[in-house]
C-alpha cells in the first residue's frame, strides 16, 4: 500500500544504502578473485559497437536520473576484440556511470569508438570537473576515493577504476585518462584487435 511520506523517505534511504552495500561487497569479491587469480574469463570475438550499445542502454536510466544524456560516436564501422562480454560490460558500466555521476545536470557523456590497425579504442568523455593533479597518481588504486570529500558526496566504493584496470590488463589492453579542455575527463580503453579480424 501507500506509505506515509516520512516512512517512504526512510524506506528509500534504506534501499539506497542496501544497494550501495551490495555494490561494495561485489567490488570487494571481484578484487579478491583478481588477487587469487580466480576471476574467470570467457573470451570470444566481440563486436565493440554491440557491447557499447548494450552498455549505453543499461546505463541510460541512471544517467537520465542525474539529468545527463549519453551519446555514441563512431559506432558505424563495426570492429572486434577478443574479450569476455560480461567483463567488458563491467568495464564500460564503471566508466559510463562514473562519467555520468561527475557530470553536471544538462550535459552529455560521449562514448566514442575509434578503430585502429593494432588496437581499437573506446573513450568515455564527461563534462565534469576533470581529474585533480594531486589525485592523478592514485586514480587507478584501490579505495582511491576513500579520503575524497567530493567522491563521498557522489557515492561509490573507490574500487571501480582499480577493477577496470585489472580486468583491462587481463584482456591484454590498457586504460588511461586525460583532462579535456572545455570538457572534463576522458578515459581511454585500448584493446588489441581480435585475432584474424583483418582476414
């Protein structure tokens, strides 16, 4: 039935806290799996435009709840990588949701696919505050956001980018970031082309 306003607010807070705890537990479990070498990968030839489209649709409701749109560029020419689709979704969800979380209301996150001869790049660009210089050398470390008041206000476990880096390395790729003049931060995911793709 319909809850009184005060009760509904308390239930909403409890639900939000429970969701945050589940995310924290899942992130810690993933870190433990990585450390123990027990994170499983079911790699296959994977369409980048397909997995990007899927990740965008999954994250669109979250972004719209923050008043942020998600745009995709460069998805017309389909290219392929050798990767686990579930792990790729995990990487892209982390990058897209982070970009949306730190973007001002009314702006857009851009996910761009850039084909290459040896590597394909997926970049995620936001219009947030960018990466502070003093945070640059810690951004991919575990619990890197734990002492950041801005990050605490935005929520998050401080493990997402560490997990992104570890999974990306295990897929033979690399992840990097740059501050973009006139925008915010851009995270670049570079993965080797799928074996035999050229053939």
